[in-house]
């Protein structure tokens, strides 16, 4: 795992957008498409706004979701709402290239299976994503892999469902598909993440984030989050 520290959240977002463009160009050159799964959060939305203004191989992009709250369409709690708004300036990205988690379905188990099939159609069987962007909460969760939830132990499915966490159930990618990704890009900002970034760096598997494959991972952090790193 490589950790790069930048001045503030804005610089993290700028550098992350450039990283995505470079990764996309490599993937499109090698495989004709770029499959990237993105998480929610303030810094990622900044990253996506910057990305949308860049000269990128948009005709090869396929953007998937790492996780999503089970709430109605258009709800401000939906990651999808912010994802679409953030990429609005990227006019060359066709709407059908954003693959939304189907959390509005009544049968969530069937919906999760359907999203797994979407992943296979885009990234093979088993699916191997080109890049997964992850964040981390102050409790060490990543995606919607939250402490003590049974979803942490899912090994046979690419997509899982959580119990209620911070008021909502979630749909989330699981460890098997995260750990097969060609690249993991962590964006970690803010002083509240300082303790957990230290534990992530040290490979602490007692936190959910610590169980994600470190081999092809890079962390972009701001100075506030990295304050306890030596």
C-alpha cells in the first residue's frame, strides 16, 4: 500500500481525478473499456466534478456503485443523486454508462443478484473491476462493510445487503470483488479519520477497511487525516 499526502481535500480531489484519467486511458488501451466503482462522500463528489471537466476516454467508461442506501430515487441520501450531479459537466459521458444499484426494488435480494449479473456483463466472470474507489469512516468501515454486520462474512456473492446502519439498510460490493480489483484508490480526508488511517496502514484486519487487498492499493490523504502517520 502506497500513501500519498496532500495539503487539503481539494488537492486530494484534483490528484484523484488525474489518477482516474490515467487509469482509464490504460484500461481502454488494453481492454477497450474502463470499469470503475465509486463510493460516496464529499471528497469523491469533488473528485468527480473535476473528472467531468477532463479530457478522458469517456466512450470507454462504465461507472458502477460501491454501495448505496436503500432510499427512494432522488433522495439526497442516495449516492447516485450526487454522483450524477457531480458528473453533470462531463457531457461526453452517456447516462447509460452510469450503472445504478437497484435499491428501489421491493425484492432486494433479487436486486442484488441482478447487480451481480451487471458486474459480470461488464467485467467478466468472476468480475474484475479496473479500479475501485473507497473511503473510510471514523469507525473503520468502508463501502457499506460496517463493523459487526453479517455482510462482512459474505464470500459467495459480489453484492450484499446490510442491516440497518445509520438509519438505512445498504446494498454494497463485498470483499470478493473488492479484493480482485486491479487497483484500489482510497481517498481519506479529515482529522476524524486519523486513527483509522494509521490502522489501515498497519494492516489492522479488526476494522472492515483493513480486510481490503493492499497489494494494488494507493491512499490519497490530506494532512489532517495523516497527522498521526510517521
